[in-house]
C-alpha cells in the first residue's frame, strides 16, 4: 500500500440508519435497557473522523493466529501462555522483520477508501455475520480478507486496540443483528476487548495481520 494522507473514522452525525437498522436497534434497547440514541451509540462505538498520514507498507492478505505465525520463532517462542502478552507479540514479530498494523493502518486496509459504516456501505444483510456470508468473506477492494468474522478481532501496535470484531461477544450474547454487525464496522472500537484477551490467556489464539515496512 502506498503512503499518503487518508481519511479515517466514522462520522456518526452523518449516518442515516435504515428502517430495519432502527428496528433492530429498538429491539436491543428493549432487551438490554440501552439509554443512548442510535447515533450516539454508534459514535461511542467507533473512532472519530480524522485525516492521518500513513507510510508505505506491505500488508498480509489474511491474518493468522499469533501462535501459528510465530511457531518458527524459536528464540522467542515459549509454551507458557502466562508470557503471551502484547510485548511478547511485538518482540516476536520484530525478530521476523514484521509488525502489526497501527489502528489507523488497519482501518485504512479494511475500508479501502470507503467512508461508510462498513467497507461495503452503511447497511448489512439479513441475519447474523456468522458462517457462510459472502459479503464479508470476499476480499475487499485492496484484495484483503479482513473484518470477515466478529470472532477474529486482530491485534494492532496499540495494546489497547484490537480491530475487526469483538471476540464474538455480541454474537454469543444474542445482542441482535444491529449490535452484532456493528462489531464489523471499519472504525469499531471495543475498549474492554484487549483486557479480556490478555487476562483470558487468548493472546496466542488471537489473530494478527503482519505488516512489512517499506524503507
């Protein structure tokens, strides 16, 4: 991907939900006693609009579980999951000449220039984003398979920010179509996900998308 200044984030004030999205959200409000209007909820769940400069880089087409990616890193690989934290991930990738994307790089890689809620637009299809859903499993305009499974949130260089899902919490929790699909919004942020991954010993099973920096 070439370097340059790009637009990122989601402008919730300009988001106009469809009748079905409003109905889906209304069901979630009734079920979980949500007190914020839909646009406020979306604004709090996504990163804000902004322009950032990104360096030129090579991006992996697919993410890999951290354990699998670093399995050949004998110098740093340790079978004790107690040491599988973000620093371990960063060090292991660095020894391989790689790194995760920054949150900004991940967003741009996923959106491929789109400014809508999702990389394909503002609407989502019927049903939940689980199983065979061609819309999310087909490569995006950059040829990347990304943001294709709410269970597969990916690491970034920021230990507090994982992108591309919520670890399946909304889907498993039965939060309804709107809140479940929202976890695949390009700019989605779950402030509690990172802590759950690290404290739950899931670092080795959590995906990362390798980046190779172009000098």
